[in-house]
């Protein structure tokens, strides 16, 4: 699944009522686990099941 490249870290942070810096850390953490790919854009979810697991274990 690709995330449209029109979305920025700022847009996501604004929508979630979080700081952009937190979104940056979160994206890097997910990329490090190979759950998403952030470079090159568009961002791509590589493993939806792992993303669901990450969300449920971190209570995000």
C-alpha cells in the first residue's frame, strides 16, 4: 500500500495532534523494522500485518 506523496510528516502530525518530530521518529522506527519504506517517496507499507501488530503492542 502506498501513502500518497502529497502527505507530509507535518500533515500527519497535524491530523493526529502530535509533533512532527514524533512522526519522524515513528516513521524511522517503522522503516528500521521494515514495516514501511520511506525513501524514495511515496511511502509504502511493506507489511500490513506487522503494522497492525506494532499498533496493538504500542497502544498507538
